[in-house]
């Protein structure tokens, strides 16, 4: 006997809070709103021409993604990562990425591989001049997102969603500090696709462990290696973003 479903209304369309959340997320991840910046509801509402309700809901969502810190009686500010925070973030990513690769080796379909290939093709078509830090960070997140989708493991994908925005922001900052990815990004990621297609799980797991470890080592080296450099990653991030902001103001 088929169970009768309760009466359901029409599917909800995309609401204003979604738009506000996306705009704020993009501004934070790209560095337009720098680490440590205070986010005042009234100012954001006036600038975005919305009421404070959608702003408040968006800030709660972004707190859940790790991009915003809500402080009692003080409002919200953009997250700032310490060296220990970076270590914790990458340790969790390393564990999740290995699970994703394990499942993708078993479960990935031709459609999953086509999605990965499309992202690599976009990178190649863009050319070196268009491979800016924000653009490559976006390709990188989309590529790894496609690996998680290829795992066909819903709880794993939800866990990845909880880290994705923070990792996206860290990648944008790292690539702005040292643009050493313009020639290596596509071959590195294509190698992973080849290993997944050949179902070489041991090699793919070894690759992803080294890949994430190298990413962590680069971010630590870029932000913490020189005592003369800012000790606070937020200060380093602001320094990296300053040329972009000056260029934007001059345009």
C-alpha cells in the first residue's frame, strides 16, 4: 500500500536571504571585505538596499560556514584564522579528501569525469592573463567539489560543505601571495582525474595526501615564514588584497 504524502505547497523560489548570503560570501572569500572587518547590520542593509532581516539571517548562515564570527553585544566580524586554525582546517580537509577519493575511485561515473574535465578545460581556455587568484581559487574549489560529488556519499558531501567556504577564502589569499599555479594547476589536477578513471585507489590516495600537505605547507610558508612579515594572517591577507583594492579604485 502506497503511503499518502501530506499536502505540500509549491516549491519555494530563491529568496532574498539567499541573494544576500551569496553576495556577502563572495565579498568575504574574494577579500573585498578583509579578515577581521566588522559587519554592521544597519550599514550592510543600507548598502545592499534591503531590510536588516535578510542581513541578520545571512550572517547566521555565514557563521555556520565559518566565514563570520557573531559576538554577543558586539555584532559580527569576518573570521580570522590563526596558524593553529589553519592546521586544524587542513587536518580535517586531508581526512575528508582521502575519503572522497576512496569513494570516487569506486563510484565515479562518466558524467562525474565529464564534470571534472569541463573545469580543467575552462582553466585551459582562460589563458594565463585570466588566471587571477580569485579565478583559480574558484576553479580549484569547483574541481574538488566535483570529486566529492563523484564519491556519491551524501554525509561526506555535507561535511565538505561545512569547510568549503573557509577553504575557498584561504585559497584566494594564498594564491594572491604567491602566484605559482599558472602552469602547474591543470597538470596536477588532471593527474588526479587519470588516477580516478583508472581506479588506482592507492596511488590516488597517496596523491591527495601529498596535494593537501603541499597546500598546507605553502600557506604556512607564505603567512608565517618571515619574522618581518605580519604575525597575524589577517594582516597578511590585507596586505595581499591592498593592490587589488587600489587597482579597483583607480579603474
